[in-house]
C-alpha cells in the first residue's frame, strides 16, 4: 500500500471443499489487522465511502472462495 511492501500475518480458517458440478471449490475465512501508520496512511485520509479514518489499527475480514 502506498508503495510500501511489508509482510503481515493473518489468521486463516479452512472451511472445506464443495463440489458443484465438475468444479472443486474451497473456502477460507481470513482475518487480521494492520497499523495504518506502517503504510503511511495519514489520519486525515478518507475511505472510499468518504468516511474519515480515526483509528491507527485497521481490522480486516475476508471470506474467500477459490476454484
């Protein structure tokens, strides 16, 4: 982000496989947090929704489906 590359660690839960038709799909839930100052994201920056960011820690949650 912002031209800065850093390793971050996330918790990953494997939700298993599904076999719809002839595909094999697996699912994961991913969660973790990053410190926005590590990536030079200023306190007056805004999210895409226009809301201001106030906390230094940004919590991330993702649900992934991979084919």
